[in-house]
């Protein structure tokens, strides 16, 4: 009984210790083997800690083995790479954020084209350009948020407070009313068109029934004669027009009686003077009629 | 020296009503504080006796193994069942409360943090308070009221070394052991429920499970378990050790032990979170 107690307690404690060790290692590393070490160096403030993943071209190939704080503003970081992976020479290391919870990973970026040589255990991987951490991203988001707030404030002022929104509403209402009216007009036009088409069909039906070739022939002949007369009339009008143009050209050139009449201002001046003299003469006659009209009967 | 007696020598009943009431109130408060300090002092003596009894391993080692079996091995089924249900429920509730757009890996993270840091040790402690602590008080209390403890003393056995120390050591060692299994079972249950019942993929869950993990989280969990084990064994053994007044006293001691231990565990949990919680952020 006593021995059984000891065995059962021993089994329980052993199992618990194994679960504890393996579970902790698995949670910290993602796997149980340690892998070979590589070293790199980052500036302070990277939120790095033991157990964070190491990615090679986006693939998880290891974990952060150790982080040592230096006094000169840098962190010495030992990363452990799984034995099955090799890191190409010339690869650079950077700390990049993973997910939205502020966790980070060490990202190894191989050069393109990928060289055949690889880092040996214990080599140092040079740090590459740092990726934006979650703080920087949040700060950019904050900036965008502030800009959006300003924009929304401006829109509020311009659209809501300045009455633009009301105007837009009115315009939309007017457009709606106009649309209704247009629909009515279109409906009416549609109805008229339908009636016209019906009349046209009706007339076409009549025409087809009245298809008398003699009448049509005489009508066409009359139309031709009318057309010929029209053409002749147009020709006469054309020649008349030409003559009138010539006449006008002559008149504008100032030659001839009409030309001089139109272009020479002397006639106007003389006529004007004559009219004034006539006015003064008429006025004088009205004032002194006896001077000019002397009627003697006897 | 003749003359009237000073006022403090008078009977309480002889004082006016207002003064009499104040005197009784003051006396009650004083007794409460005196009782509290007395309890602290008596328990300190009890702890001192345990420490002194540690120097007699021949008396307590064999019994310790038996108590480890009682406390540890026999408690495995209930601890694992509780942990499995808690892990599964945590995973389900976390998944159902998530709003769209949140990464599903948070379920693994939340399960790990809740199971390992809080519910694993706490629920194991509370469950063992009922199962182990009650039994401890009842056993020792019965031995007290049936004068078996007195008989041990008569036989020159140190009852503390024979009865208390094994339970104290066994609870202190086995609680962390049970918490390790409870944590593992809870996480396994959370993983199974998440992957089988919800739309969480194994990769999502494992990513969250490993996110921001530090070994101190495990140390924190085991430290709490160890403190809970100590609290259970000390409080329950003491309450059994001072049991009086027959079978009724045993029942009363058992009930009081369970209540005091449960409260102690919750207070210790809060204190641990307040004192050691900041270290979890590193």
C-alpha cells in the first residue's frame, strides 16, 4: 500500500514536471529543439524578448534566444535558427510588428539573387532598415484621424451650417418635381405620337387603297413641271440678284448719280442748307405774309 | 487614603446610560481587536510549531507520501474535469464575444492568459479547498475530539510533526503539480473546442497561444498554486487542530475552514496580481 502510494505520487510528479518543461519550451520556442545561434544588434526600444519568432522571408525558422541590453543604446540579440534552415549570406535582420497586439518578430530578409553561401553558426547578421512599429503606425493613423476630423469640420461648416445642404435638398426636390413634369410631358407626347402614328397608318392604308397609277403619274408630272418652273424662277432670281449686286457695287464705288448720291456728302449738306433756308423763308412768310403775297383785286 | 473611589473602579451599570453604552461599545471593539491579535498570535505559534517539527523528518516523511497521494493523485479527476470545462468555456465565450474583424488568434492568447495566470491556479485551489481542506479539518478535528491527539502527545509523538507537517508539505508540493496538469488540460480543451466547434484554425490558436509568452507566466502560476497549497493546509489543519465540542464542533470547524480558506485564497490571488502582476508586463 505504501509502495503503491509512492509510485503513484512519483508518476504524478514526473508527468507534471515533463508537461511543465515541454509545455514551457514549446510555448517559448514553438518547438523543442534549440537550433543553431546567430547574432544581430538592434537599437533600444524594439520590444524584443526571448521566445519571439524569427522569420526568414516570412517563414518562421526560429526564435529569439536571448536579448542583452547594452549601455550604448543597442541590444545584442541571439537568435536560434532551426537546423533544417540556412540563412543566406547578405541577409539583413529587422524587427517587425506581428499582428495588432504589439508583438514583434525578427525578420531576416535575404538578398536577391539569393547567394549560395549561408551564415555559419555564431555569425552576425547585419541589421537592415527598421520596419514601422505599431506605435508609428498608430501615430500615422492618429494623423489621418486628425486630418479627417478637420475635413469633417470643414464639411460641417460648408455644407450643413452654411445651408448648402438645404440648397441641395431644395435642388433635389425641384429636380424631382421637374422630373414629374417631364414624365407628364413625355406621356402626353407619347400619346400624341401614338395618335400620329395611327393617323399615318390610316393614311398609308388609304393611299394603298387609292393606288391609281394615272392620277399619281399626272401628279408627278405636275410636280416635275412645278419643279422646273421653280428652277427657272430660281435662275431668274439669281440673275436678278447678280444685277442688283452689280448695281450696288457701282453705287458703292461712287460712280454715277446713285453712287454720288450715296457717297457724296455735299448733296446732304446742300439739302440741309436748303431746308434751313426754306424754314427761314416759311417763317418769314408767316411773319410777313404781305411781303410776299400781295393780292390786289382792284 | 479614605474618600470616594475613582470612577474607573465603578460597575458599568452605575454609569449614566450614555456613558454606559459608550463603555460597552469601546469594550466590544477592544475585544474584537484583542481577539484578532490573539488569533494572529496563536496561528503564528502554530506556524512556529510546524517549522520546529520540520526537524523531525522521520516522523513526517512517511505520512507525507500518503498525504501527497491523498491530495495530489486522488484529486486528479476533479481537477482535470474542472480545468477542461473552464478551458472550453473560455474559448467558446471568447470566440462568441469577438466582434468582426478581430484576429482569431486572440482566442489562443486569451485562453492562455486566463487559464495559466488566473483560473488554473484559482479554481484548482478552490476545488481543493472543498475536497482536501474540508477532509483535512474533519480528520484532524475528529482526532482532536476523540482525544487521539492527546494520546499521541502521551506517547511522546509530536502531533504537529505527525499530522500537520505532512499535510502542509504535501499540499505545498502537490498544488503546483495539479496546477501544471490543470493548465495543460485547460489549454488542450480550449484548443480542441476552438478548432472543432468554432471557425478558429489550429494555426490561429497556436499563434495566439505563443504570442508574447514569457516563462515568468508559468512561474507566476506555480507560485500562486504553492501559496494556495500552503493556505489550504495551514488554515484547514489549524481549524481541525483547535476543534472543540464533539461532532458538532467538527462540522463547525470544517465549514469555517472552507470559508476562511476560500477567502484567503481570493485575497492571496488579489495580492499576487497586485505585487507580481507588473512583472508579467516585461
